[in-house]
């Protein structure tokens, strides 16, 4: 079934929309949740929450590419769920590893709790990413948005793992310089 | 700021960036780098592209050729351009030169992609034939073949994959064939094969070697090297190793350069990782031969504001214009392939805060090379319309 047909089911309030979403995107969403949570039960709950959020948001939304739309929902819900866990349940996941890598992009010793406007920050990061060579851009997004492990990224591109790590390192350094120039740091 | 802020903000990235990455993750072929000016550019890889929709209804001056419509989509991902310390550093192996006596060039309708950019042109049988032909050229006899369907057009076979004897060959429905080596192949010690930090002489030498080694696979009667070089934001001079068949007349050479190149890619450690064979006209239908304007006429048109570009800044004037060459634009989203004169404009004044103030930023501007009475009115476009 095409995306627009599934979206039409949501708009018609036809519950078949959920079934089709599950069939077409269930595995994809589960993987996103898993990369954050590294826990089967939590990941399944996160995916179910994604379906509910999709049902609540269409209408009024009418996304062109459902995969991307649902992926954003699943990712954010999973991160929110992770933060709600108590420390005992938090396990090393690709999300936790990615945060430790992104430490390089913020100033050392910065412990300010001030609010950051995420949309402004996103616009700035988008400008930075747009200026990169496509390989550097997609590798960065794979690692820090999709939370893919380095070995999977290497496989997607036909690169060695060391090349992926070098690309990520240089991109993080570039991002830090960019954020400094734009007064985010 | 904390790392969580960066991670959370990525949820607000544009869909175009996410979809570009998702295509790579899903194994769908990324866009051909050379047609979007290289992997190492501040302004590379526009998410949208120049779309041409053939007008079929309006009578045109010649009475036979359809009027062409140009429109531009942009995903706000930046603009097309190149980085150099001096424009004279540009190398791309374009066979076109002003001395060619060309009065007309063909325009093609592109049938290779679905509306969502998925390759759909060739049949499963044709894909298998292409994959098997490549395997035979490499001396591979023991292999298996599997077919892959599209994510969006599930009824179509978008790729055939052949695996065997340490090699994987992907034949895609847009005509592209990629040969991957399971264990990247080491070259003889005397050859350096790198993405950057390599002289033009070294690059030519290794490309000559590879052309010889894979002559059967390329099947070019007269292989012509077309090494492309440009700089990245760190000032490093990169290289793309490209070759096309120059056995035809001037028109064939231009088309082969634009649509039927072969690329050799290193793995970052001096070994051969893959060979990619493009055939961008495999699913194209010729619409006709359109009469051309001269380079000088194109330059006048450029200065008069008659151009298309993804550059979002004011045109800075004649003194900043460099180059002028005839090219075809053949990216995935183009519905029609037409020739253009491409000029580069120095936009460095728009980036005063660059770390490397000597590195210049050249934006690409295109003037249709066909006579403009064959274009529907209102075709001019620049990136400020994003």
C-alpha cells in the first residue's frame, strides 16, 4: 500500500491504518526504538506509543513520506522513555554511546542549565550539514539521528570502520567550530 | 549546552536530509557524485533538482520539437558549487570545447525513475543480463542471483544482485551497475590510489592501470580518462577517478561523458573498493535535436539574468564569473535531460568568516544551451526562491 493510501485511512479514522502501518513500518520503527532503549519490552511499548501518536496526529498532519514522519515520532518517544527510566534500568545503548561522542561538540566544563532553543539549534546544525560532502553528512545522520552502529554505517557505504570513525571525528570537530561561530557555545 | 540538546535537535532536521540518509541505509544508490559536483564542496548535493516537464501542446518555432519547461525544486540543503584556491585548479575532463562545431544537441526524456526517485526503468530480465555480463567480464562463473523490489513501487524490480567468488554486482533499474569487492583489492606497490593527497600524475597513472586491468568490464573502444578534482572545506584536494568511451563523434563523446562514465573508488586505504558503470540513457527516449546558442550568447544571457541556479545570493557581476562549458545535467529527479552552459561565480564575499580565507567558493550557474524560444516563458530561477 502506498503512503498516501495509508494516510488517507488515518484521515478517514479507519483503524486499518494502524494495521497497515504496523505491517509496513513495524520493523523499521522497532529498530529505531531498540537503538535508543536496548530493551525488548520498552522498545515494543515505544513502537505502540508511536502508533497511538500517529493516530492522534493525522489529521491534521498529512505527511508525504510516512517512514520519515513515523521515524521522528518513534525516536523522540524512545528518548523520552529512556530518560524516564531509573538508573538501574539504563543500559549501554547506541544512544548512550552517541551522547558520549557528541560530548566533543560542546565546550568542556559547560554545566549550564540554560534553555536551548532546539529549533534554532536544529536550523544551525542543518546549515552545517548542508555544507558537508554527502558522505560526511549521511554518515553523521546515520550515527547521531538513526543511531546506527559504526560497523553498520561502514557496511551501508562500503567503507572501512576506520574511515567512518575518521569522518565522524572530523565532522564533530567541524560542528563544534560551527556552533562556536554561531554563539551556541 | 549538553550533548542531549544536539541529539534532541536532530529531530527537527528536514525530511530531505533524513530521506537522503535513509536511502543509503536501505541500500538504494546514492546520487551520482560527479553530476552534483563532487564529494568535497561546501555547497554540494542539492536535495531538489532541476525538473523539466516537456510541454506537449504549444506549437514551437520549428513546428516539430516540443517546448520545454524548466522549474526548480530545492530542499534548502545548500547550493551547488566548488571550492578552490584558484579557479584554474578545476579539472573535470569535459570533452566539450568551443572549437566543436555543434549546431544542435539531443534532448531526452528520462524514464529511469519513479516520482519518489526509485529506479524503475529496466526490466528484471535486462537487469540479470547486465549483471551476468559484468560477471563474465570479470571471469566469474559460480554465482547466485536475487531480485529486489522497490520500497515504494513494490511491483517493480529495482535491483538485481549477483554474488559469487568474492564479488557482489548490483544491476539497478536506472542502468547503473556496481561491482563491489568483498575484500578490497590491493594494487601493485608502485600505484597510489587515494581520495586526496595525491598528485594529478599519480592519479592518472593509477587510473591507466585500472583501465587496463578492467578493460573487458568497461568495454570501451577508446577509454578516455576524466579525472575530477576539487577541494573540501578543509582545503584538501580530492580526486574522482572517472573514465568514458571517446570512440564516437563529438556528440557521442559529450553524451558518454555525461551519462555513461565508469568510476573507480578507493577504500580510504589505497585499495580498490568498487567499480561503478553508469548508463544514464538506458531508459531515456530522445525527444529531438534542439538548435544551440553559442557560448558567447550564453554568457550574455547569464549577465542579463537569464539563468537557473540554486545559489541564493545576489549575482555579483561579470568580474566574478569564471569558466563556461557545455554539460548535460542528469541527476535522478530530472525528467528531461537538456544541455546547458555552466558558469562558475566567485561567491567568497558571502562567506567572510571562513577559517581559510584563501579558499574560494564558486557557485554554479546554468544557461540552457538550446535556443531559448524552445523554452516555456518564466524558466529563469535562482536559489532565493527557496
